[in-house]
């Protein structure tokens, strides 16, 4: 009888350790994917000021918040995501409240770094997953979408550093808008390439080529990884999570 409380305490500690190892709960990856979906829907209206710009900033705030939750399994990853996300959001809202206060490329640079970090953390979760679960699938989809978001900000950085780096129907664009950058990023990521918005400078073309390679590499490798985990004996899981952070 005297050992029963110790055994119960040991079980509780083991359960806590298991939860920590498994990372964010399944709803975190699901909510993160939903937030990315909202950002995708909102982005086409960002060129309709002033409400559209504020709504887009609010959507990215939601993405940043849910993204931080999705990688909270590691304390270090959580701290880094909070610092990067907080910095990006602070710049975004400051620029909207006091336009022209910051160095023009700063907001896009911080947002790109944050997006790349979250994408990397979600990718680690997919790679390390031993079973294909709902969270694994959501993490895979979210990683793919975050690649597009990361390159969207990368295009904005290139454009702000070198205006005229992109053209629309052959005419140089004086300033690439968020909607244009988002559209260009995802048609490049999916290798659709309609050709209406194109990179003009060598830097812009290099960034576009890197995104096309990343998109193709992700589909080939991660899809194969998920299929491998799915077909492995015992590789089909339920709705639990297996961890999403380093």
C-alpha cells in the first residue's frame, strides 16, 4: 500500500513526459492549418485599403500565434518562435499604425525568418513521426503552405531592396503588393507558372528557382515519407500527436 502513491506519481510523471515528447496536441496542428487557410482566403483582399491591409495583418497574427502553439513541445523552439513571431508582428502593426517609421524591408525580413523557422519545425515533426496520424498529415500540409508564405515574404524583401525586380504582363512593377507576392509564390511552389507575374532581376529569378526546387523536393520526399510510414506495420495512427518540435 505504501508503494501505491509512488506508483501513481510515477505514472503521472510518465504521462507528463509523454505529452512533452509528443509535442503540441493534435488540435494545434489542425488549428495552425486552419489559420493558414484563413490567410490564403484573406490575402486576395489585402490590396483593398484600408480594411484589407488590417485584416491581412490580423490573419498573419493568427498564423503566428497558432504556429507558436504548434511547435511548443520544445521550450527552446517555443522561445525562438515567440521572439521571431513577436518581432515580426510588432513591425507589422507598427508599420500600419505609423507608416514609414521602419526600414522598408525589415517587416518582410522578420516575417520570412519566422515563417521559415515554423516551416522547419513542422517539417521535423513530419520526418520524425513514426505513425501517420491526423496531426502528421496536418503538419505536412501546413509545412507546404508555410514554404509558400516564406517565399512570399522573400519576394517582398527582394522587391523592397531592388524595386522593379518583378514584372506583370511584361511591365515592371513599381512595388510588389502582398497579393501579388502571395500569388507568385504559390504558382512557383506548385510549378504552375502562369507567366503573368515574372521575376526580372537575377536575384528574383534565383529566389524563384530555389522555391520551385523546394516545392518539388518537398512533394517527392515528404510524400514518400508519409506513404512509407503509412504502409509500415503499425504505422497507422489515430488522432494523437507525436511531437512537432526539435
